[in-house]
């Protein structure tokens, strides 16, 4: 497995253990290694979404709102799957957060602050 492959596996594992800060850091490491702009945008979206989850969990609404500067644009091209990971539920969560976070005054107004697990696509 390539270095990116190992980083990817570890990022998915950390995300699925609800270790969003660690996953965010690993996604950033992957981002640095990628050359393709589309792939970089996908991985950047995952990194920022996990950073959003950290801020929501810790009650840092100001930092969560700052992430709303770039996440809406990044989410526009976010695919249904990437590297055999189904991203449909993740994108739905992200879209929900993008529509809610900018308008709330208190983290407690946000339900479902945890992003969904990142699961392998089913083989056809």
C-alpha cells in the first residue's frame, strides 16, 4: 500500500472512532501529498468537516462558523464516493451543517453534530 493509501486507511479509521482531530490531521497530510486538484478538494473537504466536528464537540461555535467560509464551495463538487468510501451520508450531514451552523447562536441548537461513519462502498 502506498504512503497515501496508509494515511487514507488511518484517516478513515480515526474518523470512524470519532477521533476527528486525528482524522483531520491525517487528511491534511494526504492533502499535502496529492497533486490532482479535484482529489485535493475532496480531501480538504473531509479535513475541514472533521475540524468542524471537533469545534462542534468542544462548543467552539466561532471556529465552526469560520469553517463556513470555504466548506459550502468545497461541498459543491463533493462526490458520492472516493477511494471506495461511500460519501453520500457524509455529504448530507455536511449540507445540513452548512445550512444550520451560520445561523445559530448556541451549539445546543444543533442536533446531530457527529458526522456519519465513512464506510466502504459495496462491491457490485
